[in-house]
């Protein structure tokens, strides 16, 4: 008598999990006076099958003058942000999308990389803390990332 064969097939594209120190690309969902809530969309240059939740606390936005940071002057809902994973939730289970990763933009290379103005145009960075609408020339405050060439998509 031949016994049945049981096999385990691993998904070739298994879900990556954000790890401490990883650079992630996320989209700002909501902001309040204490933090920004984001969805993590990429780990490095690898897109995720489904987004993870993250939080950027006010004190983790900038490396200096942390007590003077105002979240609404750094991010707006819809902004695309480069951030670094600071910690992940205790007791995380594989693929737990409800978990909340703690993120930081407190480095020059981290912060807003894409933002749209109220007129709907993609804004252009003009300093480390301002972006400008090419259509209306209005300026908006942001924590702008000094994007490194290796993070630019072509």
C-alpha cells in the first residue's frame, strides 16, 4: 500500500515584512497634531501585495527642533513619503495588516517625495521645508526629502 504524498508549496512571491532600519515608501492617509497615519506601499523598491499601516509621530519627523515640529506643516493626506522603520508591533503575526509600524523621517534623505497642490498639480520642492505648485505658484510647507539618485524611479 502506498501512502499519500503531502507537499507544501510556498508562494514564490511571499509577502515581505518591513524590518527595523528598512527604507519604506508610504502614502499619508490622515494627520492630526500628534502624528501622521500612513500606508506602507514599498519596502525599498519592492512593491507590497497589500499595504501595512504605519505612524510617523511628531517627534520622529525631524532630527532637530523636535518640540517645534507641526505635523500639518510637514505632511498632508495623499503625500508620498520616504521613511525609515523604527520599530514594529510586538507579537506581530505574519501578514498582519492591522499592525502599526513606527516610522521616522528624521534624516535629510527622508520625507515627502511627491505632493499635489490644492489645484491638483504635482508640486516641486523649492527648499527642505517648502514645495511649490507649478500652476498657481502657491507654496505649501512640507518636510521635503533630499531624494538620493538610487531612490529615483525612471
